[in-house]
C-alpha cells in the first residue's frame, strides 16, 4: 500500500484569468500569510479556502477580492493530517 499512497498527490490550485495580474492575487502571497498559522495540510487548505466564496450554483469557489480567480481544493484524506509546520 505504500506505493499507492506515494502515487497520490495533493494540489492547491489557484487559477486566474489572463487579466488578473495584481501581486496580491497570487497564491504564494496567501501561503506566506497562512503558513505560520497552520500545522497540518488540511489547515492550509481551509485557511486558503476562507478567502474564497462559493458561487450560488456551488460549482466553484471564487476569490472574495478578485472574482476572476477560482479555487479548487483537492486533498486526499490520508494527507489531511500531514504535518507541515510545527507551532511553537
């Protein structure tokens, strides 16, 4: 089973339209603010997700600040508890 888990991946994907070029609309900026607050991967995905809202039809999440940016959170259950940063 170790090989099966190794093949799984998790991705945080922030996709934007070509017209969105503002520096603060970048995933790396959000991660820089969020990472010190999170100790597990599931906390990172949750905190990034808090910056987005569901469209009425619940088909995708869009940025509260930049509605042209969408967020797709896919996290396998076996990676949710992955320690990424230990809080002091």
